[in-house]
């Protein structure tokens, strides 16, 4: 754990304010759920809750199967980071933060099919992701909430994405969304 040097008092209703700088850095917004953990030394740990993170192993297996079948890179995200990645760029993406543009696409519930040259192409992470030539992005909706995205990617300029990739991403997103509802 990293000390911040910030001290806050608990108010008469048992509330504590998480400083704005920390909320901004960790991308915690009003209404976001937080998990509360305690340990034997009396520490309280707050962690941003990711509903799709609960499907971690399942999402990884699903991404692996989809990548094998489609031959494309498959990434599954929550609204903050990549939680499952299958394909050759796994180490480049897994646990990295998603871009603000991708977060906006998820929140707006937009489906994207684009090549790198297209106007609607979305950078999926804040770091350089220019090696991806095509992308198909579909938000994961569970109980009416946008909770993440399924992304199909390719680095092969000879491979052109079309309706099939859009349908594959949409099917995966719908399936994962329904799994969350059970």
C-alpha cells in the first residue's frame, strides 16, 4: 500500500470523504460501487468494484475460445481496464487502463466497426495502440447498465473486419451481460 498523507475524519453519519485527487486518479465517480475489505491489523481497504471482474476466469476462457475460433485478438474490459485478453498482444493489454474515448463509447452504448484510417476509430488505451488495423467494439449491458466491452482487434492489414466481426463481438457481449444477471 502507498501512503497518501491525507487524513479525513468520519462524520456523525459514519461517512468519510475520498479526496478528489484520489477519485480522479482511480477514476471513481459519484455513484460508483466500492468494495470494502478489512484485515486483522484494523485496516480498511476500499476497492473500486467491477461487476464483470467477478467473471474473470470465465471471461478469460470465453476470450480464448473466441480468439481461437475467429483468429483475432479478443479483449474484454470493464469500465476501467482490460480484464481478459486472448491473442498475441495479451501482455500489452491485460490489466492496462482503457482510454477515456473507449470509456465514453461504453457509456454511450455505441457499437464500433472501424479501420485505423476511419474517423470513428477509437483508441482503446491511453498508451500507443497504433499497431491495431481494425477493431470491432460492442458494449456489455447487464440489467440495463453498460459495464464493459468486448473488442475484436487485428494487426493484419490484409484482414478486413465486417458484419461477422460485429456479430461475434455483439454475441459475446450479450452472453457475458446475461451471465452477469444470473
